[in-house]
C-alpha cells in the first residue's frame, strides 16, 4: 500500500500525540460506623407500644436524653400515647444537683408538674412502698452508666428491680452504650461479705456490660424472685465502641464525671477514694488528677517506669476547691491515656497504688477500709501492705474473674 506524504504526516502526528491523562484514583473515605440507636429511640420509633395502656414511672437523671438533647421525661410527658405519672431520682437526684452521697429528696418537677420520688438509699420493702405509693404499674429505667461496679446507678437498677418485684410492678430497661466499651470484664470480683451500695453482688470491678445486660444478669443470677423484666436493646452498637462513636451528647452522669475521659479512667483511679490521697474531686479533672501534700515527681517517675500500655503520667500540682486538701496545693500525677484500646484502667489503678505507697511515706488507707468496699475484698489492701507488686496483685483475682466472665457471656446482647 502506497502512503502519500499527507498520510505519513498524519500518521506521525497521531503517534506523537500525548496520551490523555488518567484520572487519579481517589481513595474512598472510610465508612462511618453506624450510629447506635438507644433503647429509648427504638421505643419511640415503635410508637411506645411497650407502654401502651400502662401507668408509667421512670427512674432517670440528666443523662436520660434524646440525640437532640431533649430530656426523655419532657418528651414522654408531652406525648399523648404515654401515660407518664411519676419520676424516680437516684443518687445526685433527678436533675443531678446533689454531690456524692446526696440526693434531691421528694419534689414536684416544675417543668411537667410530675411528682419526683427519691430512691437514694432505699431498697427492698421501703422502696417497694415508694413504687406502690406512686400508683404506677410499670417502672422504666433509663440512666447512663460508666462501666464500673462501684458507680451506684447499676445498684439503683438492682434495687429498683427487686422493689418492683415486691410491689408487683412490671420493669422495663431502656439500653444505652457502655461509654468505655463492652469488650471485656476487668479487675477483682466482689466477695459478698463486702457488699454495700458501691457493690451489691459479685461482678467484676469493670464489668464490660450495658445496663440491659446487667438487668438480665441480675434477674437471672441474683434476684431471689425475678421481676417481670423487658429490655429494649440498642441497634447498631458494637462492644468495641467508645462513647464518641455513639453520636450522643455527653451529659455528666454525676457532678464528678464531667467527661467521657473521666469514665475511661474511673474504674481504676476511683480506688484512691480509699486512701488519704485526693482523687481529684474539687478539680476540673476528677479521677485523672491524684495527689497529696508532700508528693513530688518521684511518683510520676516510678509509674512511668513500669511501662504500662496506653498511658503516661505527668507530674502535676493542683489545689482542690472541695473534698480532700480543699484550698491547699498538693503534688501528684495526671493520668494521660495515650492509647485507649491498649489501656487497662484497673491494672493502672493498682500500679498507681503500689507506686504511691513506695514513693510517698505519708501514704495511708482510709481508716474505715473503704478500699475493701471498692475492690470487693481485703485482698488489694493486704497484698499492697505486704509489699506485693502490680503483677502479684492483679494475678490474685484471675481465677474469680474468669468465672465471672463465663457467667457474663450468657447475658451479652451485642456482637
């Protein structure tokens, strides 16, 4: 085939033409995890069918809110499909104004006019009498827990379940996320001879459960007469999720639980309530700041020297505005969680107790042995006094923890 000069030039031009640029590959954005829907959200989406025709009372506090930060008492009261007739307030009160060890007493809610009954320090027949006097036939529970055995709201749940059974009332638990995940149970298990309101029954110090799961556990294992119980579980929640994955507003469940970061450390550092050191009450970082007069940088150095996973300790100085060392400058540490997936709050708390005792000669337990109530036995106190290290103390409870984990597994609702 004969090609003309024009054909040759055209062929050469085509051969030299630049290749059209390939569009760059844009990486796909990571899929945002599904936002969990709380038990209340699912109850509402179902038109409150579970409460249809019932005279309802609700055990709640400021954490009982919707995703758009409305309180569920206000929402339920305004909805003609629900006959809400009473509110029951726990420790710190329905509106959350009371400090630790206090409540708001009996009142009428100014926003709704509903009677508000005080449940704090009531259990058994006296609490059953409160439910009977209120006239409700269904008791609903919706409070945000923080995952620690000594946080009293789960024992309010237990006491209210027991009392509802005695009073012949139906009990409904609306579930919420465990803000520090539900991956594992950690720490010592309560010995029943040490039972108090900071631990009624033998569960682990960091239980790794939601309130609905705990309600099922209480009903199945501990209540002498199980209550007629219904749980409204969440959708979209996974056990490895922290609070910031939930998309829910953080409302302080109590005055000294200001942030979700507080909840992350609480199941370990709350043990300092059982010592003569400040656990940070009266500061803006309770349970993250720990200290006492006479403590210096040796404590932070000793704690950092252990190489605990997921956490570092900063030498810190602070002056609590109330509680221990009110208005006095103390030295100590601030706990900084650097990897919350690797962090073990209970082991860290034990390590801090062990190093505090060695680094400061003024260390002492509270004279009422409150540490025994918090940890569930005398073991932590007596072992540390005998010079045990962190591994020895934490190793001593592994058998009972394994037994609790086996029981716990039967009541878990989520993957």
